[in-house]
């Protein structure tokens, strides 16, 4: 998409297809800035020959969007917000709104569409809203955004999740295998596969060709004196996984994510691994998880 021109591009964000649209006759704030164009060039695109429809449409608009649901009483206008304040986020049954001094957005997940208005030329607003759209729409594309670390081992992938300080970053830095992300990963497809989000990739030229990679297992991390790996029952694995999904707290999205997560644990084993960072657990993972 060229800077300053109207058009439509479909982005593949972890398996969720998001159509970014600008009007043919753009007004102030609508054309893509140079920073936004550079950012979009980094994201995976859907080939023009693809017949799959987008899962969500995001339009860039020249004026603050009219809320797609009733306004919250007392919600400030953009001009009343302070530059240093964090964005104000509103959640509804099937939609959400975001307001910041520099941008605002309304996202209706039941209608699968949203609008973004921004006041400056940097790419921050577009990055934030596309990332939210990805995490929200993935369940509709039979996918899940997981707060975790992803690795690829001989063509198969592992996803490690867990509470803060459980060791996602630590196990990633010690990994003998290529790491895709140590913060957020996307799972989608049939069979479930680790996918490129376009946002979080481990630096290095070998990252992109590794994906998508069929998912071999999900592993919950916990600290312990030594490496102990146990396979969880499907109900227990589902319960633990649901705490680590990166899905906005919108009831419509949470219900859809639960359905997808339940299907996932039916086909992919979930383990719990207690481990000591001073004792690398990779041999045990190969034997008890990948070799199972």
C-alpha cells in the first residue's frame, strides 16, 4: 500500500487475517505515514490469489470514529486527555474502545470491523490496534494468542507458558533450539501450528522459514529444585492454559477462545515442568515430551 493512497491490504497475523483499509479520498490523518508504511512492510501478507476472506476489517478514518456502542458516561474527549496519561480502554459484551490523546479506536468483534483515528505520523497507534485485533480475532480463525515462549525443534514446535517469573525468558535464552518469541506466540491451523505474528520474532535470519511449525506440546513452567515433567489431564491442562491466553476481556471473545482451547488440548498434550534454571531441562524435554 503506497503512502497517501487509498486501498486495502490483508495481513496474516498469526493466522488471523486482518484487512487494513484506507478511503480512496483520504482526509487529514488517513494516509499512511512513512513510519506506518515501513511497519506494514514487516508484516506477513496474504497473497492476492488467496480465496480466504479476512477475519476482521480495520479502517483508517479522517475523524474520530463514532462509537459502535453506547458511550460510557464521563468518558473524556481526546482533547480532554493528558498526553502522559495511558490509553483509556472500554470493554463491552462484544466490542471495545480505546482513547488516547493521540489516537482512538472502536472495535466491534461481532460485526468483525473497526476504525482507527490517529493524530500523528508515527506507527505506534497502528501497531497497538493491529496487535489487539490479532489477539481478539485469532479465536475466530481457530487460533489462540498465548502469553508464552515458542521454540522449533526439528520441524515441530513447543510452547512454554506460565506465571511471571516462571522462566519463559530464561528457558528461551538457554535454549539449544531456535526461539520464535519469549513473550507472545500464536497458535492456529489444523493441525495446530506455531505461527508468525509479525510482531515478536527472535532476531536472526533463520526465524522466518521455521514457521508455521506443527505444535508438539504445550508446557507450563514452574520453578523447582530439579526437572520434573508430568502430563496433565485434558481438563487440568485446559484450566491452566486459559489463564495464559492473551485475549481481551470481552465476553464474546472469551467464549470463543474457550471453545478453541478445548479443541486444542484434545489434540495436543499439555505438560507441567518444574525446573531449576541452573540445570538445563532440554534432555528431559527431548525424552519425555518430544519422545513421548
